[in-house]
C-alpha cells in the first residue's frame, strides 16, 4: 500500500518536473538485498528530479519488486535457473560457517562463494547481453548514464557495449581490491587497513606487517582466482582482449557508501565521492506511519526513563537457531530497558516481559526515537548509518563480509562494543549492552559522529545525484579521472624508473671502480719503472 | 573611495548578521601581494556572515592597506627594518634573473631568495610572538580559528602558542614540499608532477625519470636548507623540540587555491579542499563601475567584430624594460583586435593605434566582457582563474614561481599557448596571439574548463567559508586528518615492515639452505659408509 502511494507521489512530482532543467535517461544495474535498499533511494530522488529511470533485473530477485506499481521502469529478463538454493547456501554460510573463522579465512570463504556462483552470474549476464531484442531496445533509448553496483559483474560490460558513461555505487569490494586495482585508490599500508580485516588506521608494528601481507595476498589471490575468469568472458563479449579492471576503471564517478564520520581518513582520487548515509532521514512519529504501530509506540512509551533498545540483524538474517535465540533473550530479559527485536523465528523460552518480537520494525524511526538508548546490530551499512544519523551507540554482532569492518570502525571511534556472534554468551551480550548504555562516552561519541554527519556542505543524497546528473550534462567527468588509469602497473609504481636509476648508479659505480683500478695499475707500473730506473 | 563604500556595506551586513547563527572570532596571518587579494575575499565573506576578523600585519605591507576604513580589524606591529629593498630585489630577481633559468634552477633560485630573507622573516615573527602586550591581548580574545597563509612562516607557530585550531590557505609551496611532507599529500611520481617543474600528468619515460629525481632533490634539499632553520627557531619559541612539519601538519584544513578545472587529477587527503577561483564573480558592465571607465567601454566597443585582447602581468610587474615593451607593442600593433594593456612604464615607440595603456584595469570585468577574445597573462593564479571563470583562452608569459606551472596546466588542457618571457620576439607573441584567437579549439577548451568550474555542488568561496566555520563550530576537524601524521617517515613508507619481511625471507632462505646442505652432507656420508661396507 505504501509503495503504491509513493509511486503516485513520484508520478506527480515527475509531472511537475517536466520541462524544468535537464531531464535525462538513467539505466541501472543494481545488486539485490540491502544494496538495493540503498540504491533505490538514489533512484527515487532521480525520479523526483524528472529523470527517467530503468532498472535491469532478472525474474526472481529478493527485494527488487518489479511487480509493484512504481515510477521506476523495469527491464526483466527470465532466468533459466532458480536462485533460491544459492540464497539458502549463502544464508547458511553467513550464519553458520563464516562467524567461526578468522578474518582473512572469512574473506577467502566469501570470495569462494562468489567463485562458486560465478557460473550462474555469467549465465545471468549472458541472458542480458546476448538478448538482441533487449540490447537493441536499450541502444535505441540512448541512455545518458548508467548507475552500476559492481558487486555483481556485468553492469560495466553493458555500459561498454551500449557506449554509455557510467557511475558506480559501492560500499566495498572483497578486500577492497576493485577500488585499489581498478579505481586507483591509493592505500598506504602503514595507515590504511585492508578492508574486511577488522584493522584500524592506528596499527601496531605486527598489525602493519599483517596488513601488508594480507594486502599482497588479497591482491594476487583474488586477481588470479576470480578476475581472470571474468576477463575471459568480457573479452569474448567485447570481441577484443580486455581486463575486468579496464572496464570497471572506466567509471566516471565512484559513489562510495561511507563518509568521514565512519571511514578512517585516507587519501582518495577526485572521482571518488563519499555519500554514506544518503538513505537516512529524520524519524517520523510512529503512530503517524501506521495505525498498527500505535501499539509499538505504547510499548516504547511504557519504558519510561529507562528507554528502549532496538535489535535487528538486518533483512537477511531474520532468524537464528533456538539455542542462540535463548542466549540472546535471557540477556535482554535482564536489562531495565524495553527491547524491540526484529525476529521471525520461534519465540524463545527465555524471553523476558521487557522484550517484544516483531516481524518488521520501522528501524529508522525507532533509532530516531527520543527513548532509544542502544542498537544491537549485525553491522550492516544501512543500519550503522541510521545509528550514526541519530547518534545511537551500538552493540555490534558482525556476521560476515563488511560487517566485521563496519563494527571495527565504530568500535575504534568509541561508539560501539563488539561481541562474537559464534561464541557469545548471555553474559557477553548483557555486559556489552550495559556498557554502551551506562558509560556515557559511547553516547557522546555517537553524538559526535552524528554532528559530523549532519554538518556537511551538501547532503550525501544531493551529492550522489549531483554527480550522476553531472555525468549526464557533460557526458562524463574525465577531468576527475587520474592519468594512473593509462599506466601499466610497473609504470604506475615507477618500477621502470627505479630500475633505470639503479642501473645508472650501478654503471657509475662500475665505471668509477674500473677507472680507479686502472689508475692504480698505471700508478703501480710507473712506480715500478721508476724503481727500476 | 570604493573601499570606503564596501567597508560601509560590510558594517551594515554585520549589523544584520548579529544574532543569526554562530558568530565567531577569526585571527588571520596573511601573506602580502596577490595572496592577500585572494584571502581578502574569504575575510569579506566571513564578515558578511557575522564573524569578527582580525588581521595581523607589520607596519609596511604592500597591498594590505590597514589604514583605510574597513570592517576588518588590524593588529599592526612595527617592523624595525624597511622591507622596500627586499621588494625591489624580488622584482629584479623575478623579471631579470629567473626567466633565463631552467625550471629547477628557477625553483632553487626562488628558494635561495626565501633563505636570504629568512633573517627578516624571523625578525618579523619575533616582533609578534615576543610582543607580550599583543600576545596577551590575542590570548584573552579567545579566537575560534586562525586562517594562515603558510608561505611566510610564523602563523602556525602563533596558532600553537595561542592554542587556536587553524586552517591553511595556499596555492603551492616551493616544489610542493609543504603539502607533501607536512600535509601528507600523496604524490605517486608516475602521474603527479613535482609542482613548479612545468611537467604534466602525462609524462614520457624520461620525464618520469626527471620528475622522480627532482622530487628527491627538492625534498632533501629544501628540508635541509630551509626547514631546519625554522625548526630551531620554532623549538626555541615553543620551549620544546619540534619541526616545521609538526606545527604546519597540525592544520585542520588545507584550503588549496585550485580546483579540478585547473589541476591534473591526483589523490588527496580528506582535509584538503580545492577552492580555486573563489574570488571570481560575474563581470559588471564597465560604465556602471566608474564614470571614468566609460572611455574604456567606448574603446572596447570600437573594436567591432574583432573584439579585444586583455593584457596584464599582474600587480607585481607593472613595468618591463623599454626593449621588451617595444617587442610587445610591435606585435600587438599587428592584430586586428583592440588591446587593453595594464602598463605603468614609458610609452613604447612601437605602440599601435589599436593598443591603449592603463595604470589599472578592471580585469575581471574585462575578461567577462562579451568582446574579449584572449588574455595575455604572466600566469598568476588569480588571473588564470578569472580567465577560466569567463572561458577566455590565454597567451601565457610565465615569469617565476608557480606561474610556469600554471601556464603548463592551461597548455596541457588546450586553453593556452606559452611563450618565453626572456627570449620572446614580436613574431612569437604575434603567432601565439593569432593561434589562440583563430584556432577555435582554444576557445572551446577554455569554455569546457569554465563549464567545469561553474558546475560544482557548492561554490568555492562557500566551501572555503564552510570549512573555516566548521572548525569554529567543532573546535577542529580531526576526523579528516589522517593517521599518517602520527607516523615516523620510515613507518609511513613501511620501511620497517619491508625490512622485517625481507629479514624473514632471508632467514627462511638461510635456514632452508643450511638444512639442505646438512641433509646433502648426511646423505653423502651415508653413501660413503654404504660404499665402504
């Protein structure tokens, strides 16, 4: 119902927008799940500004609901293979396998999963690019820009085939490899931690050693393991030899879903724009959203001075094992706050009277509620940013992927306590909750991040849309793309120059030594002759 | 008269601003000449926004006119020594010595000048920091932020003594050393040219070799030559050992007076903000500025379809030798355009009827005049940005310092032709002028840069003021300052990590070889015993 209403609003706004400014055509290659929730906000804003937005999707997505009425257009391609099984494998991997592993093992395992499903991804890509009717239609539409989530390859290949400039939207690639290798994002290993390793910008000597080794490992291993597969496919599709980095690296702008309230300060290229938290908005009063939420508001209000705790493991993990649920519930039962837990599983036997389970919660509105004291989160980027936006301290229970890193960032900035999902006990959770609620430094730090977030020259969403529109207006943004893209790796790292200078020094030393020895010989000879005379 | 009027406007605006938002106190350590013209624009905007601005100056500045009524406050310190002679030495150096030298010789000579006058600069600094009455007054005023032009040292030292967070405003330091060493600006030598060398981001192999060598040379030479002098002085003033980089590196924000319409894209730190062209504004119709300019407008209008050429060597060089003036004038006489030449010297005998000499010209308004076809400039940053703003192609006659680099940038972007000030003939100037006027690509490229300049999410001046105000509001901007500042140079470049890893590899090879040799020996012994048996 809500979606219908917003579709109507967009259509009305579009009517008002017709004729005002430049209205372009945007083609979108999205990624499903939480990525889609973020990208959708940009697309809705583009619609509001009068642009025509077409989303490419296959017939069985998770959250991309192309059947609902919407101001977005969809080009749906039938997938020959059902992807439900893969989704289940992924959830099992994330909940049961990854949390038990060390950082780098977890990253490797996650990449293994992508390698495992790359056959399906390739098939998906083929069903788009070899669909002549679709490609002809897209070609004839003359899109002004493509917005691409590069986590699932193919978008950049389509942009190349359609000759449309493109903008990437990304939180992070596995090990940050894509940004570093293809985006030429500099990463001095002494203070820029390899993403997904849980390291921070302030490392001990041994951590710096670890960071350097992991960087090399990820770079060569992922390049060899996965990139070569796609390079072969891309080269065949384009009819000329290419690399994954060559096509991805043609991006005009990289919209990164973080900002300096979250990131450790590090150097970046001018075509990187940090637009973290673009989906955040002020909280709405609960009953105003929905009459059924009146009950939720009553529960929140009943917490009195103690306030509430919001608990969600995101859209992907709405369930945990019975044992884990009981551990969690018994901890929650011991705090004076009321708890709103987004949970679809069987009601735990240890559930306290202060805890209520909900299939769905209006997370942003709850985090922005004046009674909210803490947020228990798996560390997904969308949730983290809602907590930053509203200045709520966190208890982080990272499960996989970038979540470990996200929580490490919040921990380093003093706004979160981390607990291990696999090994956590009731005491761990209880201790962590009590710490973030009673130790005022967590709230202060969360508020500091919130102030940083709110005090930007331009809001993240406006910046994201500005640069997409810039690419439309100017047919690219080449003035922001560094010349590093046109260098080979040995030129980029000045290996040839260093080699040449070393050779010069060696030659000079050699010549000097030769001359010296020659002079010595000559001098000795002269002395011998003199002696003889 | 105009200054009086603007002072009144500022005072009125300040009256309106009282009570609106946060009004803070800003202390300014400026640099004189063209630098001041740029910084003044920021200060005027700060005044408009209701802040109290106090400028520190000595009693004999060139362009900082503290005697005229103004909304700015001034703290004037009497200089024991007259600086007129130094100014004359500088103009002679720039006009007669530097243009004949090669790029790097010119940079070294310029630095030599700074080294030569550092005694005076030190004395100037002492007359501020050891003036107890002044320092007490400044301390008691509790400034919220200092705005510092670091080309003349001392400002950062004062900020440290007064414990006030500070923002730097800078085009470039000699060889870019300060930004790189103290600001931790990364500079991959394969595509980031050493500033002031005239190199671009697209270098041949030999140019990359030159770039790497110059980088090392500038770094060590300037560090040893000049920085150590100031380190000694700073350490004494602070009463503890420090380095120039340590104090300068404490800057919260670096406001760089360029943008990507001018710069070659290169990586930068989050606390660098590129605000080039912040002084630019739309052109005003000439007669509206001043009745005396009616004559100038008549002259411009008399050019008809051919249009006009604007010629200025900036505020520092309003005169050239008679010989040079004749060379220039005879070239100008041969073009169909009317020429407005800002020149204070003796009227050249070869001056054509199409050329008029002016003591002063409203440069921005002339460059924005629809009849303007080209701009002959020495390549000062302010003039270059006015040309970019209005999309005017240039003939560059760089004289010293960053001017060579500025023109090299415009040349690489196809908006300027460069000629050598020392060796130029009438034919050179004529050919260059005809090229930029008749070859439409120059106008197109200048217009492209202009479009890039005008299409930013926030105007440069607003961004500059935003970040100064941000530092006031938050008492700093530490979330943008990378952890590189807390590393030693060998940690920063991971020398210790590389050394450790190499030592590990060497030990492993050593142990492996030992084991292998030991096994071989054992195996040989066994075989010998077996043979004997």
